[in-house]
C-alpha cells in the first residue's frame, strides 16, 4: 500500500506551442524524472507527423506535477499546407 508521500509515477505534459498547442497528455516519470525531450505523433491534414518538444517550466497543480513543453521545429517534421488543397 502506498501513502500520500510516495513517489509520483506520472506527470501532466502541457504543450504550449506548435501543432499540439493547448493539448495535454499524461506521461510516466522515469526514475522520478520528466523527459527532457519527447516526440509525439499526430495527424496534420491527414498526414502523420513526428513533433519534438523540449521540457520547460514545471509547477504543481492540485498535487500533480505539470510540465510545459515547447515545440522544437528544427527537429520536427515540417508542418506545411498547400493553399490549393485547402480550398478543395
């Protein structure tokens, strides 16, 4: 049985910019630590893309660790749109 002082096992990822801005997800802590970089796969305009994010500010909300992640455009798949396709 665990008590309220036990080690946390997960945290909340908050995407603050980039294609996933405004979304959240839960991730497991590894040895009590958050991931410095994470990759997320998402479909944008019907194409699966890999987006890399880098850890930033951390805070505690309602006894839960929340970590802001910022978009790393240089390492991510490009997010481009074709204006001709958007009008179809």
